[in-house]
């Protein structure tokens, strides 16, 4: 499990900081990471979005965006249906409108 976590973090830290993966899983007393705790914390803030599997705020924003698009599509669909109904009424009132014009 630890090696999998290390591999994930190492693959995610594409900034040339693969030794950070060793630091992240607890090897801070070894030679892998020769930077301060403050630098480690700052780096974590930069790569955290790539390590987060379930980001609720991002999911909520994405869901709200999808809902807004869905509402827009439903509104447009309603408008198109109303227009079709108007056209059908016009054709029923004046069947000559349905004849093919050349």
C-alpha cells in the first residue's frame, strides 16, 4: 500500500520533485528530502489537487454547471415545442401552408 501511495505521489509530482513522495509517506528523517517543513507544506498545497480523489467542492461546482446547462436545454426544448405547436395550428387553420412550394 505504501509503495502504491509513493508511486502515485511520485507520478503526480511532475515538477522534478519525486523525492517529495518519500517525504510525504514519512521518510523525512532520511536523505530523500532536504528541505524545510514549510517548503514541504507549500509543495503539498501545489500538488494537492492532483492527489485528491474526491473533491466535493469541485464536484458541487461541476454539478451546478451541468444543472445550469440542463436548465438551458430544457428551456430551449420548451421553446421549440411551442414553436412547432404554433406552426401545426397555423397549418390546421390554413392547409395551403403545408403544400410544397416550388
